[in-house]
């Protein structure tokens, strides 16, 4: 049985749990999904999902719980919106003192698409097929290392990407796939097997 955690401080926690359950069912995978709020909750995870929310608060709450280093040891991590920021090695428009996990070789511009009022929806093409994407105070991927592969673009900019290393796999999306599709969760679970 695959144990998958969803960072559960705030954001689309229930939506990610629902999308992961539906994806596992479609793939006929046995999956235990746990809400992660403490260092102990990270034990035995095969994969971790970091939802959208507020990246500064994610950092502060993970720091308070002493779990940042343990999060880095999870071999498969999927970050959406703020979760993509948490994965990035470099971020622009960072809050003072804010840090990330610095795992994925991407550069991200925080809140690049504007404020909450500037949120939007759009049908997009991805390497996983067409989807309806929702962007809420979305970050923008402004740079990628040579081992990072783009999975979706919008107006010539990467909005979803993946990186596989010898021992780890990272998936980042600037939008919220958990609100409209299970395609990204299915893809992530297959990579985490």
C-alpha cells in the first residue's frame, strides 16, 4: 500500500485528498492518504502533496513544527501553486526570511499573475491531455534547470513541470489541477510507484 501525505495546514487539502483517492481508484492502486501537520506525520510517506495556500505561512508552520528537513527526505513531492513555490530552488518577490525546500531546479516568481481578484480559469493543453485550469494568485515559473521537463505551457511560459533525479521525483503546477481533474494526481501516483 502506498502512503501519500497531504500537507494540511491550509489550502485545498480536502480537494487534494479527494483527487488522490479518485486517481488511485482509476489506477486500481491501494493508497493510504494522511493529513500532514507534524514531523511524525511524515513517517513512512512514499509521496507528499503540498497544496496551494500561502507559501510564507507554509514555511513558518513547517519551521515551527521542525519538519522542513524531514520533508526533504520524502522521495516524491507534488506541489501546486504555493506548493510549487515551496519546491523551487529560487524564488522572486520573497517575503523577508522566507525559505523553501530548495529541491526542484526551477525559478519561481511568487504571485506573478496578480492578486486574488486577478484569478482566472482557462482551458489548456498539457502533455497529460487537455484540462480546465484554475489560477489563483498563481506563481510563474521563470526559469528551469536542464533536467526539468515542461508538462504544460501558457503563452509560451511553463505552468507545469517535472524533474526526476536518481532518487527523487518532483512535480510542480502553477495552477490548481485538484479542482478540475485527476490527470496530474494519476500521473504523480504512477511516478511514485
